[in-house]
């Protein structure tokens, strides 16, 4: 048998593209603070003034003298960019002949490892060159940072600007809270446990883990665990338990700030002491009118209604098991038919038939506050934790 091998020689064609020219990156030099901190040495929470030098570099790493454009500034912390690129930036400034030296920036409230992002995407003839600062290490957030507009103590202007009834200042962020804002005498204590989550308060105690303890506005938050909440060792949490912290993503559910997809952490030795829980905050009728923000300030905390009258059961009870109380103590058709009522849910927790209480005054009613806020539609619900929260 004859085998014939045929070899074909094919000439290869090559092309040479022109070299890259112009700015390819922005070099960011941190001028101040001179020490950006690290994981064990955090910057002061108020140290949000930063100075940087910016230089446009070409493909050869040299200054691009032809680069003159406006730069936009954003910050990246807790897992996301702030603000998003479709929102107004933190700041803008001009780079001229490839340089912008000594640019002073005031950062918004930032937490944890933070980088500053620079680009020219909004400039005419954008190059889309970008630059990122070295990492600046700020402290991790407290509970009130998650809830409090503009930082506590919140001003009415900040609460209004954020639309605080519907938004968290850190919504979409991934947070880790592992300490009380009150220092050595502060404690993170579980204030309620339900089938799909729990609430926690940051309290100031007489001494570490020693009652009495108090909480301030915005010191409460709900952790939504999807199922019975447990710690890192899969030990179920209890009301009154001291925890080491929690982590997860912040979202808004009809006006309620939630920590979703959470991890919860407890000390090796479990401490449960309901006396560590802060006292319930007593509401008055001004909360429904001129002081509506008080509902937000105490969201996920325990509130108390004194002397409220139970309203006739309606379709909300049939559909949602929500029965209503008129805090003003009137309980007639006009009062119960308006918006100035507290909705109560006891099903599955308290063995109670609210139909037996219609028209009667309840001397004290306590429950964990949750809102349903959709635009101008506001409903306020409380969830008693046990029969001890209802005193006839």
C-alpha cells in the first residue's frame, strides 16, 4: 500500500494595530489622612475630610498633558457604590493638563473599609479612565447608623430629606454590627423572637450586662432570618438574650428596615435576662399627627398603649388577624374608622380572643412596632410577645 502525504503551506496574515494613546488610568495619591488605618486601627468616625492628588496617566505610565476633563467622585463601602452612577456624585472637580493636586473632599457617613472612586464618565468625550484611592478604614456601623437619618441625634431636616418613614440611610448595604455604641456598659439584647426573625436593641445599662438598661431613638432593628433564628452554632435565640452581633444585607419592606440573609452571633456562654430589655415607649395621639416621626424612631422597638379601647373587629381581622385599638380611649365608629389606630397581631403567640375585648379599655398593651408604609399609606402594627404584654 502506498501512503501519500500532502503538506499544504498556508501563508499567515498579520495586522498591526495602532498603539493605545491618551489617558488609560487615573493615579490617586492620598495626601491626608497620612495614615489610612487598618482593620485593627480605625479612623475617627468624624474624620471624613480627605485630600488627594490626581494624575492622568497614559499607556506608558506618563502624565497625559492633553487630558483636561471633569472628574466625578463616588465612595465604595459596605459592599456597594454610593451614590450609584446614575445619581449626583459626592463631588466633581477639574483635572487640567493631566493634574489636579490637593483636591479636598468631604465624605458622607461611611463605615468599614472604604475606597474613593474617580472617573470621567460624565465628561464630554469621556475616556472612562478610572482611579481608586487606598483603602480608608472607618469603624463598623452601630444599630443607630442603620436607622438614623444623617447620623444621630437626627435633625428634623435630615429625617425629612431621607423620607425616614420609608428609607434606611444604609439601604442596600451589607453590614456587620458587633458592638454597642455605648461602650463597656452597652449591650446588644434580643427584645423579641418570632417564627421568622427577631428584634434587637442597643442598650445602655447601669454596668455591663446589669439592669436597668435604656435605649434611645433608632436603637432598634429587625433581623429577618426566614426561619427560627439561631446563632453561629445553630442554637436558637431567646428573648432577653445577649448577643455578640449580627451581619447581613439591609433592605426596606413596606417601610420596615430589615437585616436579610443574616448571620447571628452569640457568646459561647449564653446569657438570657429579660431585665436587660429597655422599657417600652409610651405613645400619645400626637404620634399620628405632628409627631409621626416617633413611629420611625421606635421602629422594631417595644411601644406601649395605655388605656386604649378595642375597636369592633373588621375585615382586617378576618384577612390578616389584625385587631385595632384606639389609643385615645374613645373606640367609637369615628375613631376606629380613621387612621389613628394601632393594629395588634396576637395570633399564634397569645391565647386571646379579641372579640371578647371589643368596646373595652385595655389598661396596658405592649408590642414590637412594625410599620406598613407605602407612599402616604401608613399603618402601625404591634406584636405582643406573650400574655404578659397585655394587662386588662
